[in-house]
C-alpha cells in the first residue's frame, strides 16, 4: 500500500515543524506564549526504537557498539555516527509522521520540534533555525548531558583518554558555526538566523509571525 504525499500533507496541515539548532528552546517559548501542544521528536525515540523490526528498520535494529567492539557510542568513527543518524532518520521519520497524524485530530495546533528526514513534500508549515551562537552547546541540553557524564564516569579510561573522547564526541555532532543545509535552500524552506546578539524572544517572534500565530 502506498500513501500519496498530498494525502499525508492534508492530514498534518495543522503541524508546525521546527528544524535546525535551538528547536527545543524556541518550541518551549512558543508553548509559553500560546499553550500549544509540543511533539518532541527526541522524546519519542526510545519508544519507536523499541518497536523497530530488523526487516523494516535494519539500521535502527543494529547494535553499533557491539558491532564495532566499543563500550561507548561516541567511540564510533565519525562516518559511522553520521551514517547511523542519516539512515535511522529515514526509518524513524515515518513513525513520527504516524504519531502526528493521530495527534492532529486531538489538537488544533501542534508544534513538532526535532530532527527528521527532509519531508518538504508533506509539510505545510516549517522553519529551519540556523543557530550561529557561540554559546550553543549540544551536550548542555538536559536530554544530552548524560552523554558526557557517562564518559567522565568511566573507570577504564585515563583523564587524557576521556578528554580525547569528549573532543571526538563534539566533532561528531558538528560543533562550530552553523551552516544552512542544501535541502533547505532547494525546497525554499523558511530559515531564521540567530546568534549571540539575538534573544530567544526575538527568534520565537519571527517564527510565530511566519507561522501566522496571533501576536502576543
């Protein structure tokens, strides 16, 4: 069975997508202002990973640490981490879309924040956040901080080895100046640049204006 893009697009036309860096921050500010329901893609990951089938979701079903003989995900080569993220997003995104279709009947407006496979053909409302702030730290997010804590707590590594692994982890998630992905430009997706001189309130207001949310 095949579901045409226009059918899915109609079902999720009341979903407003936030992609890029700083998604959670801006989503939380919009929720504070409007009380809209937030669908956090990251929070759904464990549930969907548990339902992965090796036949239909082969990458989600792989045990990368065991396969490569490492104790920590961040010990994997950068190209393997990148492959895992890219391929798992392809398998994971349809699960998210199904969640959103079900939720779209329960809420007038839903803000979906989180990384997904590029799906412009089925999306009506989307903003890509291009965060070039020097204060942005992926590992300082509450749901990511445990990654560094687990490295620091390891007893099989010296302090020097721990520091090298932390540097490797930062390099693997692409720390540094933000860049605009080609697919954002290719599909004419609205993007908002924010940096150290831009407040959360300003960025949220720009997103809300583009989404045509009421002025607050």
